[in-house]
């Protein structure tokens, strides 16, 4: 075969424009004929492609077993359901708190019907302002402490979800690495 023709075919091959017949001609040229030194660098490439096509699968049923095992494992529901539970629980707690306050104040009104109006407990407005400020600072500090704990819990929850993902990966890694070991796939009970 002509060397210039082979060079054109190689160029066409690397551009991805060759057809099956041209690729077969290239493979035959590099495997069967004496290759010129300027084209010898491509011999290993075509020899590799020729040799890898002859490899046999050591365990032909492995792929089918692996795919059937993947289909059997149910999908793990992650955060959306948990978030819904938190929202529903917090709404229910708010309603319960509101009901408790209403019944508490209503009970006081029923006990003391004439004393249901709120009265000022401070005669000095500056003292009332200081007391209200102290109470609001205390509520703010306690709320921020609670929010810090919630953030820690959320990061812990994300870490646990990652661990669950890795444990699923480890299960399949054992199937991939040791397909013939006891000829058993892990079962999900």
C-alpha cells in the first residue's frame, strides 16, 4: 500500500472520518506489512486495538447479576420528607402553644371578669423601657443559642446522608471487585 495513501488515511482516522473498510485497511497495514520508520509510531496503537478486541469476558453472567442487583435496591428518600415533617411539627407546636395561651388567658378572664384589662406595672416609663430591653435581650440570646444547635444538627444530618451514600457504594464495590467470591450478591432484606 502507498505510504502517502496511508498518511491520508491516518489523518482521516484521527479526524473521525474513516469508515469500517478504511479502518480495516489501516489495521491490516500496521499489523501485517513492514511499516516505514516514520509511521512506526502508529503500530502500537493499531496492535492494541486489535488485541483488545480479542479479550473475553472472564465471567459472562457478572454484568447481568450486577444490573439485576442494582434494580432490586429501592431508592433512598432523602431530605424532602424529613423537611416536611419538621415543618408540620413546628406548625403543630405553634398552634398548640397558641391554644395554650388562649385557654390560659381565657381562664383568668372567667375567674376575674372585671380584671381582664392589662394594667401598667411600671409608673416610670424609663424603668419600663429598661425592663423590656432586658427581657428582649434575654429572648434574643436564647433564640440564637437554639439556632446554633439547629445548624449543627443540619450539618450532622448532611454528613449522615453522605455516609449512607458511601455505604451503598461500598456494597457495590465489593460486587465489582470480587464478582466470583461465593457467587453471591449481597441481598437487601
